[in-house]
């Protein structure tokens, strides 16, 4: 078939248009302060330079839970394109929050999901994370809770009465939830677990919450199956002596970038790796909005989104 210049130009334009639509941008969902005003977004084209989205406004105000907070937002995109979000709705509550959206602007009614109601003595349900398990065709939600006396060997290792382990539930429709079960017990007080998918494999990132003696660092284990068993935890990957929380990570090209909230020094940091063994501190290469102010990013989740979606959020 003979291709005319006009047809060739049309094909080139179509390819360029498709590439533009398919190009990824990145959105960082986070909270500010104590989480009173809800969901905030930062956006980036490269994963290094982050700008406030929508002028820094809240995209969703918290309406569930006794405290009505929206801390530690975690978002995952389901197979039908719907974005599902879970969050911490209060410091000392047995429930978490849930809502969904097609565009990250218009959200479903919020749910209060009583994930630890079966344990009346539980102290908390912190930093829930959500992932889609394509092997089982369901969503996996996991979080950190303390049930006093449940793990006596490490009682007193964290602040106050806390001695956390990871718990989980699953759902296909966000109407019916499986009974809560223990998810991950590494033998120490653990919080802020998150999954990282890199080079076609899954990894579990966790924070060692041990206070006595202080650890407060991040470690990684291989996760051949989202339900475990998980591999042996590697050595700490965050800077020595720096107390961090809220890890979130993604792969950009050949690099894996892991972001963390350095909550004591009130800044966001980042580590970079290609083999998940050797890590480079790239905090100095990052630019986050409102660093050093009460509006700074707090414990959130970074996700890849279509470029046009980030543009729509900014409008």
C-alpha cells in the first residue's frame, strides 16, 4: 500500500497523541497537620519535582470515625479503573475509612469499616494499605493494630502500651469483608507495611517500630505471594539514626524510588535502588511542596496516573 505524505503525517500525529495519552504522571496522596481537613495531592512528571495540586486544597473532607480524621491515605487503581482509598480515621479507633472514585475528584459516600471491632481491647487501626490481588481477584487491606497482651515477648518495646502487628481483611465489592486475621508478625513491633512492585516482583516494606532500643527504620522482604509467607527481611535501608515512617514506593524506568516521612525532622526523604539491595539517598534531588511548614506532606501514597488525569486535577 502506498502511504502518502498526508497519511503518514496523520499516522505520526495519531501515534504522538496515543503516546501522550498513555504517558504516566505521578500523584502523591497525603494529609497535612493531624488529618483534619482531608485528602491532598501533589503531582510530578518525573517523581523528583513535586508540586501542590489544585493549589493545595483538600479534595475530600473526612466524615467517618469518631475523630473524623483522614490520615495516611492509600490509593490503588482497580482493574476497572476505579480508584479505591483507605485511611486512618482516628488515633485510637477500631475502624478505618474507605471511599472510591473514578477521577480522584468525585468520591463515593465514605464507609466506616470496623476492622478491629471483634477485638474490643484493640488500641488502634493505623495506616491501612490496599492492593489488588490479581491472583485471587480481590482487594487486600492491611493495617497495624495493638491488642494488649497478645505478643508478650515484645511488650514494652514501643511507646506507651503499643506493640503492633499487621492484620488484614479482603473484599471483592467493599460491601462484604472477610473476617480479620493476623497478617504479618516479624517478631517485633511493626507498622506502616506497604507493597512495592519492581522488576515484575512484589516486595513488602515495613517499619520496625521498636523504641527500646530505638530502631524506627525501614526494611524489605520478598513477597512471592501477597498473602505470604514473606522472605527474610533485609538490613535497614533508611539513613542510620533517622526515625522514619510512611514508606511508599514505585518504579520509574530502571530505578525504584522509595519515599519516607522523616517525622522527627519534619521533612520527606527518598532512597533509590535498582537491585533493592544497594540504596542511594536521593533526598537532596527531591523537591516537595511546603517543606518545613504545617502544610508539608505527611505519610501518603504515590501512584502512577494518566497524564491527562493529573492535568484535570490541577484544573
